[in-house]
């Protein structure tokens, strides 16, 4: 017989009042509360806490306090991840985040959902769908990313976007609901590499 946790992670309806799930959420809250309280002056301490909170976290990753996380162990983060302050993660299902992902302030990654039917909903059953975020993604401030969304490599999500459908790689998506506005092109690369070169040239002077 499957546990409620196994059912939850399989994206089927499950009972969130299950004792094991309650215990897992409470344990995560204790770790997150400590993370939000420490001074963040010692890198080893911060990295140790992140490793305790998440299923896995890559080298060079960091999240600004304050952060809210539901389970933590269902989140898998790549290298050089940066999450700005006010990050909210409801990881009813797994969340996979690639390398070199940048997330702005007050972003929500929400895998959790509730039935549209009021009767089923009020009887306490819930569900979730996983979120996948590729490599080199930039997510602006106040973005909502909903259950089941996949964001491709190198994508940019504009501030305030509500992302409820997949975003292809190498695109810019904005709005509510978020829509792809354009491709990221070689001209973008040329422009920003010129800006980068100007920065280093100015530093030499």
C-alpha cells in the first residue's frame, strides 16, 4: 500500500493531514526558521543548512532570507543558484532547478493545487504537479510559477509574470498569464557582450 507521501509525489490526490506529511512540514519549518535567523556570515554554516533543507543543492548556491519552504526535500537545485528575498516554495511535488538560475524577490514556486469541485476540496484532498526550471534561467521579481510548469534553458521571465504554461528555451515571457514575447537571438548576445567589454574597458582606465 502506498504512503500518502508516495501518492503526493505521483501527482495524484492525497491527504495533506497525514501524520508523516505533517511531521515532514514541521521539520522543514524548523530548518527554515534557523536559516532565516542566522547571520549568514559564515559560508560553511549557510551551505550546511541549505543541504539540510533541500533534497540536493549545488555548489555556490545561495538564498537570501527570508524564505518559506513547505517540505524542502522535494527540491533539487543545481550549481550557482541565487534566490532573492521572499522566495516561497511549495514543493508538494518535486521541483528541479538547473545551474546558474537567478530568481528575483518575492517569487513563488507552487507545485500544490486543489480540486475545482468544492465538495472534494472541502473534504481535504489535494494534488500537486512538478516544476522544472532549466539552466541559465532568469526569473524577475514577483513572478508566480504554477503546478506542472517547465521553463527551458536560458529563458527570461519578466517581473510580475504568472506562469501557468510551459516556457520554451531561449525565449522571453511576460504578463498575466505569461506569454512568450520573443526569441533570445544572436543579436542579444552581441549587444550584451559589447556591454560587457565596455565594462572591462572602463575598469582598465
